[in-house]
C-alpha cells in the first residue's frame, strides 16, 4: 500500500489533499488586503508579501504553498491533519473519507490574473 505525505484540508466542497512538497506553512488568519478588480488578496507572511486566493467560504487558516516556484496563500481551508495517508487514485484516504488532490496550479490560473503580474517584476522588460 503506497502512502503519500501531505496535508488534508476541508473546503466548501469537502476534503482535499495537498502534497507535502507543495504545502509550505499554515498561518492563522492573517490580515488580507484585496487587490481591486480581482479575486486576489495580499498578505504578509513571515516578512514576505504573498498573493492570497480564496478557495473556501469560511474562516480557516491560510495555507501557503509553492505553486510552480511561487509562494501563494489559499484561504478558507480548514486543516484537518498532516502526515502520511493511504494513496488512492486522485487523492488519499483520511478517516474513511476520500480527500481529492487539490489542483492549486489550476486555481491560480483560474484566478484570471497571474500573481506575478499583480506584484510586478523587475526582471520583465517594461
């Protein structure tokens, strides 16, 4: 039986799984400033400004993840457990329930605006 390391969170659509190599930290209710005209917010986490995307409707921790080399916070997720879980197709088992893989790269793409574009970059020609 294969096992996967990571974080199980509860969102508005049930249980989800975030692999350990993607999840970086949990931050309890940081102050989030909304970026006008977008669904993106910004928060200060460990001295760094990170983009914040809402994935759940309720309160919860900010789950900071490395998405394609960029730190992004996902709000509205309630952490359930971290550790090693039995792997199943498309996710893991937690307490007899299926926790489906959370596609954070898709969530970031669906936000409509790249977080890098929101912050700006000195490396891009202007």
